[in-house]
C-alpha cells in the first residue's frame, strides 16, 4: 500500500471516528427535553412555595423557611444514595433508566398534592402537609435528576460536544423557567378562589414536569464513550458488587480526591444560593416593591427571555476562550446587574427590568457552563479511579445544588423574620413595615451579588483546561 493510500485510510478513519463522536440532533433534543421537568421543578416551588405558605396558608415566615429547609435536608441525605443506586443499575443492567422512570412517573401526583392543602386545616397542619408532600416530591425529582446529570459524561467524551449538549439543555431549561415562572402564577389566578388556583397550578405543572422527564429517559442507555484505562480493582463489575454503604462513601471520596470537583461544586452551590434567593424573593418584590402581584411574570420575562438567545452565545464564547473563563465573565456580569437593582430602594419603578434582563443574559452562562464542566471533571477522575462513578459525582452535585437553592429560601425567610415581615392568609390585607420592604430588596440584589462575588474566588481554584480534557482522547 502506498503512503498516500495509507494516509487517506487514516484520514477516513479519523473522519469516521469524529462523526461517531458527534451527538445526533435527536439525542440532544431528547436529553434537553428533560430540562422541561428539571427547570419546572426548580423554578415553581422556589418562586411560589414560600409565598404560598406565608400569604395563603398563614404560616409564619420563619416556620415557612424551616419547612422548605427540612425538606431539602432530606434531599441532601438521599441524593448521594440515589447516585450510588444509579451506578449500580448501570453496572448490573447497562442503563440508568430505571430510577429515572420511577421519578418521572410519580412526580405529577406528588407535585399536585403539595399545593392541595385545605386551608381549614390551619397553619400548623398545613405546614406539616406541605413538608411531607414536598419531601416526597423532591425525592421523586432526585430519582430522575441524579442519573440525568450523570448521562453527559457517558454520552460523549468530547470537550466541545459536551458544551453543545449542555447548551441546548440550558435553552430548554430557560424555556421551562419562563414557562413555569410566568405561566405558574398565571395559572394560580385562573380561579377567584386562591385555593382552587393553587390546585390547578399544581396539577398542570406536575403533568408537564413528568412528561418532560419521561422523554429524557429514552437517552439513558449503555455508555458508548471512549474511556480512560481502568485502574486496578476499579471496574463496573466491582461497582455492581459493592454495598450501598461503600457506594455512598465513594461519593464522599470523590469529593475529597478531586480538587476540580470541589472547586466547581463550591462555585455552583454559592451561585445556586444566590439565584435561589432571588427566585424566592421575586414574588415579594412584585407585591411589595412594584405593588403588583402580576409583576412577577414581567420579572421572569425580563430575566429569562434574553437567556434564550444568550445560551448558544455563551457556548461560542467558551469554545474560543475556555469554559472556565466564560463562566467567570458570566458570573461577574450577573453580580454587577444584581447589585444595581439595589437602587429600587430609593427609586422603585419599571427600570428594574433592565438590570434583571442583563442578569438573565449572564444567568444563561452560569447554568450551561458549569454543567458542561462537570462531565470534564468526571472523565478527568476516570483516568486514575476508573469508570462507573458518574452517579456518585452527580449525587453529590445534586445534593449541593439542593443545599444552595434550599438555603436561598431559608436566607429569605430569615431576612423577612428579622425585618418584621407580616404573614397573612388568603384574602387578608396587611401593610408591611418599611424595614421588611428594605429586606426584600436586599435579598433580591445586594445579598446575591455578594454571594456571586464569593463564588468567583472558588472558581479561580478550578484547574482544568481544554488541554487537560483533550489529552485524554489522544
């Protein structure tokens, strides 16, 4: 065979390998559809659940925050366990689909029950009802979310393909946030009776969340990615034989041994706390600062509509300068935009939608980029520890994200309690003290900006670059 022929054959083989490595549009679309469910669950309870407790069921602000926090604490406990279970499923059956289907199939009913509290039960029983219903709902969500997050590392080994996959996931996530953030409160107002309105919202939202999750389960299959050499004694077969306790401990070991994972997780948790705080505070800003409950939909449109176009743009930026640099830029822009909102303390008005829109552009990058970096962290760990532990990473990741969003609602409830916020039942009219209004604005602007600033410090400690990932594929 001639040198040219050999070279041509090698080039053809290379082109064929590249084609195989490129994800199909169908795979990307089905995976992204899962974010219709994850975005809906992350958005709607964070937006309305605290407000539902304090302003419809008459639960005190501090107690409302405690209810949500305790439910999320359970998530922190169960997520690593689910991570180990999904790794065992992968090892034994070659797929993570089983737990995903269980979560997707049960979440519609449980979500509806969370918002189906009869107000005649009184604040104490209502708080207990919401706690148990929301805890079960969060468990169903985790059964889907943990294996869902583990999938990108197995769907493709390519640095830029992971960005492409997660970029379109965030586009759908953004649509979901817009749909549930604006549509959820609108559904709540379909009936004059708030009790019926919340129930309608819970039923419709639960069904849509479940359907989005079911579509995404179709991409859960046996991994076909290129893998690094497996370390001695660290194989999928060993993972299948390991006990649940050993799997759980493996998640802790993953956090200890992986510096990139610690840095990325710390950054993401702090940013989840910041965005969770803003999310929980949006309804209060609409009601008590802009003096219109309907303004919450406009706040969400201002935040999310720019993100629809920004997510692909952040993917382009990351391909040129690296995911970690693009992530830092997005975070900085978000912090500056959030800080500027503090001005509504002295000049409340519609100008607030402008900085919220800028924050929305940055938010798209803050969602897509760290999620595209997580598969890089997992594959980097495989070089020394072997495959089969993506579920452990995603379990710890989901637990951290849960902590961040839960603490957002907790911090808001503490601020409301300290500043003298007055809770009420449906139909009751109250006037909030000036200190409470100030606390609402601070929770929507200054506090998130400070948290984002702190997250930039942990992001600076993230060591992986494009060359570190691409060297594994050579």
